[in-house]
């Protein structure tokens, strides 16, 4: 693995990671700012009906539209940061999610583009808080 030594890229990757949960909690339009043009996301879970609409996402624009749909399907869901790290062009984010007095956790693993925007995300949710 090669270390990204460009401070500007590291700074913009940090900016992208810092906005990730804000985007999930409030404003899907943030995806257009922090996701690369060739953005992809891979979820380890399906929607409650068994579908996997995120599998078709190929751009930041498609992800923004997906987030708008997701926010309508999941009102009141709140994600919180537990811990994160950036190593060169890779990052990790441990998070908790709360809904209906229940808490669970998960981890997102990121690849960043040279300009610090998010290119790839692998997201896995669990059944317990990451604070445990």
C-alpha cells in the first residue's frame, strides 16, 4: 500500500469523511459534493422487502437520488460517529444508528479519489452498538 503524502488530498478526504454521516442524517445532496463521479457503494444488507436498489448506483448523482428515497423511507433514523481513521487513500468509519429506541452499529470502509472525494464504500451493519 502506498501512503498518500499529498496534504491537500488528505485534507479533502477528511472533509468527505466528516460530511458522510451529515449526508446520511440530513441532506442527500451532499453526495454530489463528496462523492467521485465513478462512485460505488456496496451494502451487506438488503432493504426490508429484500431488494437491493443501491446495487445499481454508479454515480454521485444516482447516490444523491437514492439518499433522498432512503430518507423518506427511514424518517427519524440518526447515525452517530463512534471512531474513524484515514490512511492515505483509504478510510474507516465506525458508526451507530438509532431508530425507534433501538441502537445498532456498523463500519464503512472507504477508498478516496486523488481529489479526496469518496470513490468506493463497503458498508456493513450489525445488531449491536459499536460503542460496546
